[in-house]
C-alpha cells in the first residue's frame, strides 16, 4: 500500500465523515478562541497553538486543501469584515474558503506574506467565524 503525499483535487468528492470532522475542528478552534483569547500576546501565539495546527492538518486530511487552487481573492478583507458565511455558499465555496485560509496561514508562517495586516484564523476567532463555518458545513450534510 502506498501513502500519497500530494494534495487532492477539488474534483475529489468529500465523504460525510470528512465534512463532519472539519465541522468538529471548526468548533474546537472557536472554543479555544472563546476560552483563551485574552492570553494571546500576539497573533503568533495563536497560530502556534496545537489546536490551530491540528485544524490545518484536519483541513488537509479531510480534502479541504486542494492542489489546483490558489488563495481566495480578498481573503483577509473577508475575514476582517466577517458577517457570516454567504447565504448562497455551497460546499465548494466552504471548501475553497477553508483551503484559502490554511494556505494563506501556512504561507505567512513560511514568511511569504510578512507585510500582511492580520492573520485570517485570528480574525475569524474574534468574529465567531468558526461557529458559522461549522454550522454551514453541517447544513451541507442534510
């Protein structure tokens, strides 16, 4: 048996368990934010948290990080101005948003976007965005 190291295609269908695990990871990340956000000295403290790193891993393992996609245009603005998941968001939009968030943060950690204004994952925590994402993912299951 061979272990694949490459990312999946966005054309690869998601399984129910993958969507459920991603929703669960969103809820855990929001709970971490809600319980401990006052303890963060800086955004770097947030990104380095084990739960944030586990979220990144879950997104990749669950097929939400895809090889063909770049980063959603205006991602940082969308997170800072978060007003919830767009009403017409479907599973493809949710997948692309989570993909973009993970790729953007990993690029920032690698020093590729040193001049950007704010961490997307940090901003979403402030706006309870992970709760919104989890609910939207769970709605796709019904």
